[in-house]
């Protein structure tokens, strides 16, 4: 079923100051942002920046990428638990969250692209964080996770859907 099939959820028209994910392009766009982006885990700061990028793809809430230089040292380690390939960005590297004693608290909870495709070179080694694992904020607003547990999109009040990942959307 696609968005325009009978019975499918219809596009939500954006209000003032909002974007519709149905206006995002395919292939995805890479857009810099100077908004304040903060990521916490269990109340501890993991990363904070005003130098993030958003990846905007049709039907998906934005995935935010933060400079690895803006992550707190010692909070993440390279994960061996997972690997994936994105048709647009290339092979992903995953990161585990570490506790104060070095124990893994969350496996493969963040990812990056060490050698992305040419279009995504600006986010080389930038980190994306799963909002269902971390407490993520954009300009102080707490992010809601994209449904489905696969894509990692960040839903804020300024983005409207419907979003891929919700029940009945896998065929979009």
C-alpha cells in the first residue's frame, strides 16, 4: 500500500513553521542546521552541537547527524553488533553507549558513515543517535522516535507526516 492507495493515511498539510516529510526529496537532501541539538543517555550528556546536519528523505522525519568532535569522549565505543548498508550513504559503522565502568549500556545505539558516498561526504564520521534509546532534543524540544525501530528519524512539532515506519507503511 502506498500513501495514495485507498485507505492510506493522507498527507498532513503543514501549518506555519512546519515542514511536511512529503515535500522532502528522493534521493535525500543533506541540510546543515545551526539549531541546538543535544543528546543524553540516562541524564548524562553524550553530544551537543549547533553544527548538525539533517538528512531529509520523502516520507521520513529527519535523521540528525552531529559532529563526532561534539560528542563527549569516552561515552561511545565502536560496536561489532551490527552493520548496515544505505543505498544513499553507504556502509554504516555502529556505536555502543558505555557506562562509567566501561560496560556496554546500549548496543549499536548510534551510527556513522566513515566513507560515505560523494553526496554525503560532509557527514563523514558524524554521529546519528536513535531517539528511542537516547533522550534527544532540538532547541529544547524533546524528540519523538520514528516508529518501526529501523530508520532513526527524529519527530519534532515542526515536522508533519504521516511517517514511514507507522503500521501499514512498509510498502511506501
